[in-house]
């Protein structure tokens, strides 16, 4: 990896096989570092790939060597509890993650993801004279950072993200537009990040928090 310092020397744990729990601890440290601005999106993605490819503790140790670790050499866990659907917060659960790309294609038609579904680390939404609706309000995120590649030509993509999710727009537009915003609450440390990439041509992408019901007095 290009953005990692080398540890000074192997530790007593370096030869041990890494468990899913070990990888999860590293994933949480990377998520906090991204939220704090200590890692860029690209750096985080590179290190996250290394986490899931690591077989031993020695391969995991360099990934957080320049980030916060405990005196025992293990990544510190975030100080906040993981959010749950019961608390109306986003859920990150890497235990069910895989490398599959979620393909959503709507040509002269529509496609949707709603309810309890998994937002994969990478998704692709294509609309041509069609529409796509992605409601992440009750979804479970495969990783702290998920990437959605969009292509909207004479079509539209509507994405609803729960409060506490960070949205980053890296899309381009040709006679189209992208509107991207997260929830109205301050994201907690380690909050999920949704990164938008792709292109709109005479089309649009709208990313927004859940719509609020107007209160009548």
C-alpha cells in the first residue's frame, strides 16, 4: 500500500491469524479516522481493501500504525455504541459483507431498494429514460464507506439516507444536476459515508434525508 508507514518491528502478535473480530476493530478505527479527517476517502478505501485481504495480525498492524491504537497494539474501538434500527440510526455490519456489486438498471422503467436491505460496499445505478429509488432509512451498510456509481441519462435517481450519514458528491454533470445532502443531525464518530461517483446527462440525482412530515397546529 502506498499511504501506509511501515511499523518499526513486528510485534508478538504478528504471526497470528487474524479473526473477523480483529478485522472489525480495524474497520472501526479507519471509520473514525475518515470522519475526523485523518484519512481521505481514497486512503480509507485503500486501507479497507487491505483489511479484508489480511490473513495475519502482521498484515493488519500497518493499516492503523499511524492512527490511534491501544497500548496493547490493538486498534481502539469507538467510544460510541453501534447504532441500531430501534434507535433510528444507521447500522454498519461488515460481518455480512461481500465483494459483489449491487447492479440496479432502469431503462424505460423503474427500480427500487426499500425496507431492510444491505447497502453493498459498491453499488451501480443506471437510469436511461427511467428512474431508481434507493431508500436507506432501514438499510444495513456493509462498510463504513459505501460507493454508489451513478449514470442518469434522461432519467433520475432518488436516494434517501438516514440521519447521521455523511454524503460526498464526486459526480459530474452535462446539462444535468446532482443534489446531495445528509441528515440534519451531527454525524457521530464512525458514521457511515456515502460516496457518489458517476455522471448525469440531461438527468438528475437527488440524495436527501428522510422527508419530514409537516406538523399542523
